[in-house]
């Protein structure tokens, strides 16, 4: 009898432990978009969605020449710009082009609100070296200042405010596999920066308010991540 009861008790304990990991239902005040894919975490008229808060007319990117560049192949170079996702060249220009691509991707989803000029000043672009990427992996550290100006008057509407858009950098076999699938370091950082810009330039809106204006599907206006 004891031999039968013990496995049953163990199974019961295991199931109760797993059940304890399931998060409780979220309250209305906690409703937000999942940052990874823009999905609403709950349904119904009380849900909230992120919608574009501006229409971007121009993006001005600054990568100060005072930012120090390192090409040292060590685990953690002491520098402001560390970038190995492209061949050796003018790293300041490469970083500027990355931000331009990210801003263009973000702009496609921002189609409502006042027309603005977005100013981006890079303060840190510290990605992983070859030594780090092909061993332990690490973090792409992406920092910039964001300022939003009225496109007509030049008046500052927001900022400058510091944005941190750090993202995990694959390492070892995973990094090699991602490269083979076309998911390069450049793809990863452009996606991350675009998502960070969409979040920063969007506003949380009640779905009930959207529906009251005659829009049947509030998710049709949700910013996609």
C-alpha cells in the first residue's frame, strides 16, 4: 500500500507546484500590451491598447564623434561604441545607418497624431565582440536620447529623455545557428531599436474610447511589436 501511496503523493505535490507557477488573473489596471508582440493581455471593453501618438515627418540622428570606438577582441572593451556586426569601417556611420533603418521601421506603425520631427542622439552602442559572441554571449547595450519636436514650429513636445533598449546577444552555437538562418546581429539590434521607438512614441488608450468613436476593432490600431 505504501508503494502505491508514495508515487501518488509525489505526483500531487508536483502538480500543486506547477499550478503555483500560473500567474493570477490581471486586474484592469494592469492591462498593457505585451512588449514582444503587441498583443493585448486581456480582452473586453476594459482592455487597453498602444496606438501611435505621432506621425513622424523626419528623423535626425546624431552619433557624436566624441563616442569612443574599440575594435579590441576582448570580452568587454572599455568604449562607447563596440560593433562587429558589419565589416570594419566607420563605426559612427554604421551606427547612424542602423538607427535610420530602425526609425523607418517604427514610422510605418505610427500613423496618427501631430506631425513631428524625432531627434535621436546615440549615447552608447556597446554590442558584443567576436570573443564574446562565439563563447558566452552577452548583451547588446543600446542607449540614446529622444527628443520630439513639432514639425511645423520646431517646439519641443517631449524630451530629451534617455531610452535604454538593451537586448540579449546570443552566444556560442546559438549565435552560429542564428547567423545561418539570417538573424544577424544587425537584424537583432534594428528590431530592438524599432520596437523601443514604437513604444516611446505611442500612447496607451482605452479600447472602450476607441469603440465609442465607431471603430469596431480596437486592435486594428494597436502598435505592432
